[in-house]
C-alpha cells in the first residue's frame, strides 16, 4: 500500500509532467486533488490558474531541513568548506567573492550573512565534508526519490541568502529544476521571450525556442536585468516547505524577502538522456557510430518537428513524440527494440510532426540527412526538379497547392514608393502597396519586402525642409544666417530666429553659427562698437594723435581715439600715433632728511646710512637706492651716491659725504696724590681712580684694578703701584696703564 508522503510526491510530479506537456493547469490540479483525497493526503498548493505558466508549486514531504542543526554544522567546518569550495560566496550582484578578502578561520554563517554575502553550497566538491550533515543526508533521499521516479540523473545545490539579497543573476539552466524552500521565503521571477508568431507555444516552449535560437541547447545562458525588459515575466512567492518546478530554458532568478534569511535546495535534471531527443540518440548509439547519431540529433533539432522532442522525458507519465516513420532499411537499420517502439508510437496532438521524412545515412554512417520526399505533386512555393520538390528561386513564385510544374512564375516588380506586402513569399506574386508615411522606397522595379525608414529627425543646426513623400527620404536643410537650432535629433520645420542683442562695446562672435543663438563678446582694445544690435561687429580704430599729444580714451571700446595735449614736463615726439600717455622728461628730486647724522666713530656699531627721499613731478612713488661704499671700522671720508628712477626712466642723484673718525681710547684718572707718603707698618689704603671713555655707553670703573705686589709697608723706601683695565671696552680698546709712587716713611714719634 502506498504511503501518504509517497502519494503526495508521486501525484505532485505527475501534475508537473502534465503541466509541462500542455495539460491545462485546472484539469491537472483537479485530477491530482482527486487522487490525493483518496490517499488521505493534504490538498496540493498549485499555481493560480490565472498565471498560465508551465510551472507549479506543490506540497512536498514533511519538513526535513533542521535549520538550527545545519547552521551549527556549517559553523563548525566553515573554514574547511570555504577552502574546499563546498561553500562559495556571492555578493549582492550575484558575483563570486574572492576568498582572499575573507578570514576563513573566523567566518560563520551569521557573520557572512551580516556582511551581505549569499552562501552557495555544492556538496559534490568534497562529499567527505558534507555527507555527515543531517540536512544534506535527508536531501539526498529526496534527490534519489526524484531520480527513481523520473528515471533521470539529478544534481543538488543549496543557497542561503540574507534579507533582500539574491545569490545569482538572471540565467537559464541546462535541465529542468525542482526548487525546495527550506527556510524563510523567496520571491522568484520567471521570464520567457515574447513570440507573437508562435501562437500555440507555451511559456516553456517560448523559453526553449529562445535558447535554440542562440544555439544554447545546453542552457546556462546569463542575462542582465536590462535584457529582461523585453520579456514576459511573472513572479511568485515561494514559502517555506513548498516545491517549485522550473522547465528547462525558462529565465529565472530569486531574491530573499525583506524579513529574515532564506534557504532553499535545487534539484536539477542533468541533460544527458533527460529529453526525448536524447533518448532517441542513445538508442541510435547502440547500432550506429557516434558521428552518425550526433548528425541524427542535429537533423531532429533542425527538422521543426515540434518542441515535444525537447520536453523533459518522465519515466512513466509522458507524451511521447513521433519519430519519422518512413525509413530506408537498406541504408539505415535500427534493430533496437526500444527505438522501433518509439518509431511506431503515434502522434499525440501535434499534426505538424506527422509529415513524411526519409532518413538516409551514408554507407560509412558518417552523416544523416532529413530530406522531404514528394508525394506525387508539389505544393505552393515549390517546383519539380528531377524527383524532388525544390523551393522557388528568388524573384519566382508558385501559388498552386498541387501541381507538376517544373518551374516557378516570375514575380511582378514593384515601383518606387511601394513594397511587396507579401513579404517575399514564394507561394504568391508580389502585392505592391504604398509605403507608410514614415518610410520611402526610391528604387524602381524592385522586389523589396519593406520600405526604407525615413530620416526621423535632423541634427543640430538643421531642420526638416521637405517630407520627401513616398519616393524620397526626408530632407534636412542647414539653418539660414540669422537663425539657429540647438536640439539634437529634432523634428522642427523651421529654425529659431536669433534674439540675443549685443551692447555697445560688444560684437556677435558667431554670426555664421547655425547651432546657437548670438554670443556677445567685448571688442579688442584697438577696436570699438558704439551701438546695440543683433548683428553688430567691432570696427578698427583709425584716429591718430600728433606731436605733443596723447590718446585720452585709449581703452574705450565704444569710440575711436580722442587726443589731448601732454601735461607740462612731458613730451610725445611721434607725429602719428595713439599712445595713451606722454613721456616724463623730468628726473626725480632727491633730498637728504633734516638732522641726518653724517659723522660716525669707528668700531662703535653705530653707523647707518642717512635717509634720502625723492619726489617726482608725476607724483609717483620713487624708490631710492645708494652705493654701499662706507667701511664703518675704517676712519675716512666717503662719498655715497643716492639715486632714484621714475617710470619714464628719468634718474635723479644726490651725493652725500659721510665721515668715519678714529675710535677714542679710554683714559685712567687716579684719585688722590700721584706721589703719596705711607706710614711704615700700617695697612695701605689704595684711593684707586676711574676710567673715562666718551664713546662707551656703559661705566667702565669696575674694570680698573691696581697692582701693589711690589709695595713693602714694613721697609722704608719708594714703591710704584700700577693701575690698568682688567677688560677692554666694547670696541676692544684698553686705557694705557698709570703709576702711583708710594713712599714708606716713619713720622710717628717714639
């Protein structure tokens, strides 16, 4: 007896298969609900029938993903998982993160999610690290159930994302995918290109058709967000413990919702032997060479036998396609029983794939070719050529649906201003119609199926001067002088008149510019413009001044030169000029300031050049310089020359004589008598003296000392005491020593 969980899984997958193969969603859901009710299972959650998409959400087995346990197990081995590539990181744009920027030794699930990274887990990178984790062990059970039920090979990956993040950018996969939401929820976006010409195509058919158009049968095509703008996209919110089926070729991506993290597992059908076309090629390989079977596969892909050949091949529940049933046994033998059964299986609901096709293979089995075989007569757009019906050449057509003609009819050529509305069909003559107003055709006697698009706009500086009718393109003409146009890709029928008015002293700098309004700029210094206007230009100044005159308005931009007489003390010798000032011919007058010191003592550091001022008739400030020929430590008389130069080059001079006299030597003056008596056997009291130095700013008396070493106060006689300066003055000069005579005598009575 089948268990409840097995019934849910089996019936759910049946619904997916039915939806994949164009069974209406409401019919499939009704059948599934009836089966589940008899098995005692919970109702299946299916897609809203209004969605009309080849995708369904169904209930799965009871919740098996123990998220807290997986969280703990990932943290315990995160460093090893990152290093082995079992766990890779994606940023918010879905780009792979370089692990050099991650400290693997301290990385945890929480720290990585907080940093904005999504975790992509691929257990196959190192099964020894992931096999012991509870979640992956249970997931493998689910994967095996899908594989056993469908008879295909499955690969499983896992994605954990922080709020509002997506782990991968929009893409397609190489096989059908089952998505199981472990924890949280994700908003899925599913897209397929629009195909107005494929009225009976399902959503998945259109997606797979786009892959084939890109020669991307193996899938895994990446898309940018901008590329999705032209597609038909639907969104659905996948909740915890729900299963989503995504047919092969559907463009998809998922973003975690704004609250909490999101974790899901994907089970992807590995492409080999997963589709009906793969099954046929596999059976072919039992009896023919690989090259021949690959060629057979390419023929079937090109033969337009219906998308059923590319459908996901379920083991028990399926709608098998019809293999072309007319074979040339002498050239190609297929002893395989399974392939023979496929060949004999009738078409289900696709009349377009029941036409007769002969498969021929060269004797060396190198190639196989699908060739349409005539059944007596040829149809529209073809003609008989030997034993085949061949398409009409360019410029020919055949409108008979059953004929034996060996040639096609010549088409009628269209005239200028028209196009073939039949799109170049080889089954009908031309249908020449007038070009739409937005296009034209200038060719005559042609078979073009469309008109040329008219120039939609004109560039900057031009306007549309003629619509051109149906036989000519629109004409863009250059804006006339006095008008302009600054709009790129404009559709204007006339240009703007120029409107910016220039003031006196200005001119229009761009009079011939058809791309901008007037631009006013100032006249140059040697030109003027007295008026205001829309097209004014500056004129060159022509007036000149004579000898003894100057131009008093040389900088004016609104009038010609005006002349005045030179001021007194100035000249202008030229006879025809427009200089703005006259020459100054009077040199500056130099004056020694009052009470200037002109005599200085040598070696006193008191010397300074006296100040001399200068005045000029023009009133300008004159800088005075002088020669530096005085030697302050050398007594002498020096002539110092002062000079001042005005802006006209006139130079005034003044010679000042400065005297440096010799430094004055200090003098020692003794106090008391020069010859003084001294009573024998009594202490000598020296009256000392003082030092006179006129040029010294300080008192030098404390530098005076005496030498009494030769004086003997106990022996009668005359003694000399010497007086001298202990240190020189500030100029390094010392006074000459002086002597005092001391006579030791006895004048005291006994």
